[in-house]
């Protein structure tokens, strides 16, 4: 829950702040052992579930979140096969949510 709350707030910061501080902070947080793998994985899973709903508000979210996910994977803080993805995504191509769904899957790719 802590990591989810953190991710939910960090993307409200300026792009410069995110680019300057986020990755180093996450690396330091992992190395400090203050938050374990379960904390990172649960928080990231919960945050990924809301990505389709907030992606329109944060145009560079996919790029920045991909950097976060890459770092966490490299640091061994998350295992992608253990992430829980939003199983309610999908639907017909005529669905109003289709652009958000495409953004979500683009991020995951």
C-alpha cells in the first residue's frame, strides 16, 4: 500500500523532479530494505490497475513508468510474472475505453 500511494503521488510532480530523483530514490529504497519485494510488487500491481484511468492526465506516464519498472526489474525488486494485471481490461474494439486499454498494453510491452 505504501508503494502504491507513493506512485500515485509522484506523478503529480514536475517532469524534471521525476527524471532527476525518482529512479535513484527507488534504488536507494530497495537497497535500504525498508520495503521488501512484496511491497514493491503489490504496490506496482495496484498502480498498474489504474494506469488506463489516469494515462490521459499524464501524457508521459507510460515512458516514466516503463523506466520505473525496468529499474525495479534490474534491482530484482519485482518479478514480472508475479505482477497482477487488471483482468478487467479488454472488450470489444468499439468500447469507449479502447484507447486506454491500448496505452496499458503498450506500457506492458
